[in-house]
C-alpha cells in the first residue's frame, strides 16, 4: 500500500469521528472532566506555542502525537515539572525506545497535584482539622511504527483518574496520531486525536446526605441516608491538524516554523503558531502564540529555550502567559540512551 493511501485512510477515519464536533454550533467551554489533560507537557512544544503535532520527534511525542517517537534512533527518557496556577503543580515523566523491526514502545505518567488544603464548612470556617487535596493522574502506554520512509502512525491507551477528597472518577482514553513527510521539501504534516474515550463520574461518600422525607411530620425517620445524583462528563477530546516547515538548515543553523489547528470538544476551534531557531544543534530559542481566534483567550504568548549536551542530555525551559491568572513556568530534562 502506498504512503498516500495510508494518509487518505487515516484522514477519512478522522473526519468520520470528528466532523460532528467540528460543525457544532455551540461551544462547550467548561463541560469536560480531566481538564489537566489539555495542559501541554514538554518544554519544547510549550515554548513553541504548544504547536508541535507535525514536528515532534522526541519522547514528549507521547503527549503531542504518538507517531513522533518513530523519529527516535534509540531510547529516551524525560521528566518535566510545571509550576501551575494558585500553587498547584504538574509533573510528567515518560520513556520510549525502539524495538528493531517491530515498533517503538513508550510509557508516560502525568500528575496534577493541588497540595494539601484545609476542609472548611459553615460551622467551621477556619477549618475542621481535616485536610484534602485534588489529584489527577494519567498513565499511558504507546506503540508506534514507521510504515514507509515518509509515513508513521502511533497509538496510545491511557488510564485517567481524578480524585478530590473522598471522591474519585476514572475512565480509559485513546490517542491516535500520524506524521507524513510530504513531497514538498522540508514540509511535514501531522494529525492527532487525543482523549477519545469514556465519561467520568465522581463516586464516593462525599455525596452522602441525611434527609427528612417529610419534615412536617413527627415520629418519622428524619435521618435517612441519601446519595446525591451526579452526572458524568466527557474527557477533553481534541483533534489536531498541523504542519512544520524547515525554512533553512545548515551545519550551524536551523529555523523551523509550525502551525496547528485544534478542534476541541470543550471550546471553539483555534490556531497555534510557533517557531524554533537552533544554533549548532546546541542552543535552541523558541516562541509562539497559542489560542489564536478565541474570543476569551487568557494569555497567548509562549517563550522558551533549550540546551543540548553531547546529543545525550537536553535541558529545556518554557514560560507561558496566562493572562489574568499570571504566568507559569516549565522545566524539563531529557536523556537519550
């Protein structure tokens, strides 16, 4: 089967799944669970405006586009820490390696943690003496393969869990991605479908309430234990279509421009753009704009840099403007083996 046939089949599958979402007339802002899944990881991709679906080629591809790990000649591991809003944090760790003549295999874990907070209520506004925290976890396994010299495909299965105090919800999500080196010199395109899966429903004893079915009558049972009915919510399904174009590349200089169009089920469609300049494969400067075309976007500027040491160790930093919420920082380190 030719490369073009692979691309056509993948594109048709994506359209069948996502055309209804693209054509929806009303935005669904704030109507999904597991929102941490939409916070980009990998300081390189974030520093380029969260615009890397076509050009990702390292272990952070497990998040952006699982087919990207086919660009790894061997193995790579990474760890990234994000200082997020209001004292919360996100930590991401992943590794991927090549099994010759079979596939590239990878695994990842992504954790959002609010830190300890005091439980308060009307009677005890200064605290009840109990503590709680919010924690979200994603654990994923990935397999990818380069089907031709120009075309690669990959997929991930992910376990997603959200916990708040004594309540939790979980589900399974799937990612599917591809990258294609076009006949046009230095132009690569990419597709990615992320978080295609089930809904999440919080369960636990925090919804238990004692009620009196007939408060106007005496002598009845006024302490019946009832469970508040909660509804389930979709996870943040997103379809990304992107391109990456290497404007020039010499032994000392490389300049890459990228653009992604995103179609999420939790917001209106929007556009991300970015660029990366590399000097001597040693120093990398990055910048980009995220959430273009969104009327209510809060902070669009992304900046970052990276340092490559002996082609083995890479340290990266990314800064993100979050509008009224301030700014966030991400640091990461990757080791090739």
